[in-house]
C-alpha cells in the first residue's frame, strides 16, 4: 500500500480522534509532510520506538502506541499464562502525551488479559527498571523520548531482568509487532473497568521508598563532614527526576543541595530550555545562574527520563562542563579507590563501557586492578552482561558507563541511572573537597597519570525518508570505498560490526568480532587515535566519534581538532557521492 493509500485509509476512518483528524486535514495539503507521516510504519527496533508526535503511521500517536502494545501483548501471551500473570510495569516521563500513551499501553495489555502495573505520575526510567525486578514482572514499558526535542516521544521495552530487551528477544517482539496489521482496528476496552477488576493496578509510593533505600545504599561515605561543606545545584530539566532527587538528598543528609525551582516541575514543553539535553551547555543556563549566586561547587542536570546526568565544576568564578567520558573517569577513580581502601575490591571485578567510550576509563580500571569489557553502543548491552555474569559468577560488576552521560553504580537497576549517579557524583565531590581538591583537580591528576585522553562527537541530522537514504548511502560508500587514512594518519585496522570482522592494513588475516551485528564502522589509526561512524538508533542522525591520546595536553587537543575537522569534511564529501 502506498503512503497516499494509507493516508486515505486514515482520512476515511470515522473514529479517528479529533486531534489527529485535525492534523491530517492540514498535512494532506503538503505532499512532503504527508509522505514523511505515512511512507512507512514508525520503526519498532531493538530499542523500542521513538519519533515525532503526530498523525500518521510514521509518528507517535494513539494508534501506533496501540499497535506496538498489541505486538508486545502477543509476545507475552506466546510466553504463556504465567507470563501474563506476572504482567507488565508501565512508567512514563514528563513529555507531551506520555500519560495518555502509557494508559493506552496499559489498556491494550489489559484487553489481552495481561496484568498491567501503571505508575500514576511521572517516574524515571531507572525506577521502571527497578520496579520490573521488584514486582517480579515479565516485562516493563517506559514512555519517553529521553533528551529529544519536545515534539518527540518514544516507547522502550524491558525484560524481566530489568534491562532493555536483548537482541534476540527484541527481534521476537519486533516480529509480533509487524504481524499486528491494521493499527486502526485495535480495540483497548474500558480503562475504568480494568482498574475496577484489577487488570490495571496503579502503583503507589511504596516502590518509591524501596527504590530510594536501595539508591542510598550505594554510599561509601555515609557519615562524614564533607556532606555539610559541599554546595550542589541540581536541575531535572522539567523531567521526571525532580521529586526523587529531592527526597534522596534529604534522606542522605546533604544539607547544601539546592534546586533550580523553575525547572523542578515536570513539563513536556520544557519552557525554560532550548533542549532538555544535559550534554549541551544550554541545559545549564539556569543552574549556572543559581550556582554563581550561591558559590556552588558543582552543578548537576538530569535528562527528562532521569537516566543520564551532566556535570559542571566550579573554577574560579565560572563553571567548566565535563564530558560524559570525563565524569565516568572520575567515578571509576573514586569508586574503585574506595573499594580498595576498604579491602572490598574483588579479584574478578570488571568495568563495562561501550565501543565509542573513552579508553581513559579502561586504563584507570586496570590501574586499580579491574578488567574492562567493551560492548556495543546502548546500555542494554551492559545490562545483558550484568545478567550473564551474575549467573556465571565469572566477573563481578563494578561500574558501567557510556560516553553519552549514562552511568550505573550498582546493578539493582539494569539501565543507566541518573539518581544513583547524582548521589555518587555528590559523594565523590564532597570526599575530594575534604582533601582540598575539586573534581577538575581529580581529572587533571588522572590525565597526568595516564595521558591526555580527549574525545569528540559530531552529530549530523538527516530527517525524513531522504535523510534515511542518505545515511545508508554513506555507510555503503564507506564499505565499498574504504578509508586508508584520516587527517594524514594511516589507518592500521578497521572494525565492521555489521560484517563482524576486524581487518588490518599490514596484511594480517581478518579476525572475527564477537559482539552482535550493528551497522557501525570503527577505524584505528597508526598513532593510537580512533574514529567511529554510527547511525543513531533513536534519532535521524549519523554520528562521528573521535578519540585521541597524547602525553601533552596541547598536542592531544590539537590532534583532536585536526582529526575532527578533516574527518567531518571527508564524510560530507562522501555524502555527495
């Protein structure tokens, strides 16, 4: 069926909700917008789905949420009666339509005889992960588009271990979703009736308390004077984490923890922000203002669904924003030092990171006697490793992180956890302040010890059908016409995660990669630098990652800037081929 035919079917659907009907009456007069809205089904991938809110099969709306939920329901029913009884936990963040989409999911599950547990207010993604495990549920759903602009929403699926579905299970769910058929024909029944008969159970505050108790347990320094001297400013960026962090810091006794009150209430319009992304300097604007007024030592922001954090550290009268890699390095240094000093460092301890995360974390972990394991980009792969090694006992989880500002301290959650991260960062900052050091001082010490590791990221947005084709064309070009050098530095080896091979330029035989297939290319340069090309799984973007190291800070920075600019220019040239 063509996109015009699909759009016509929607226009002729007499029960189309008024909001979507009104939107359709507008875009039908714009052929380009109409094509983008209907040229395909919104992709339900291994991480769930994410897209712009609006009318059409390629948008987040009542009907695409129902279709996804029906596919998930069919997957659960195929697992048997016990899985249906265990049920599905549903949480949502502060975004537009999040409560409505969460309710649609719950009603769809209930219509299929599956027990649904529904949070009545916004909750963070890590709390959803915890709740799945705590309630012994079969699956979990969180409605969120993370840090995307206000016009986006999404739908992430979790397994009974509390981690995002592994590839095998996700592919099974995808197949069920694809088999659902007409999204307009799905019935959900009466929500009030499901609430009365218990098929939908509303989750109260008991799980909040249990989760906060577990988070508080990650502390290494529970009673120390540093809690009284450190000044912190926090903002949830209008997201779901505000009340949780406020309760946590009160519970753990940090007296000088201050909040950006204008950003504390959940609000999917994000009225004080250009973008609710803790990776961006703009997210810190109000936090910096309050920080300067109060002479705060550090500033922390969390993204809307409360799984990632950004960090800024006071330097003189201003603040320096740390990268996700740098915050991760500091946390590894602090946490592993604490374990060693207490004699609690396991012989089989392991730190987990992604293939595009800095190697600085690896050398710090090795310095403290821990091994490190790389996984594909996406925290679900770290969650998968936690499950594997919890069962096999081969390795003990010490820390997991990724360059995109996501960290996990303790694995009672199986996804990155901004709430744990806020507490761990605060504790580390307080501990080092007692030694007369800022977190910038700690980072400088790490650079002096291990070398100046710097990283860069370039994100290129390519929206719509044309953008998707352009991104795929670039990746095809790179495979058909391989790079031989970057910024004048020869490539020594290449990893193609789609072909699962590592190839060398010196004539050595190709090696097999053990990680799952993924449309990613990583190039290792003769001087130890690396670059990586990866399409985003959640946004219409292709990303270029760069990593460099040099004993000299100035030379490392210069090398990064040169590689970044010349590699980006080469990619732009190849886009036009």
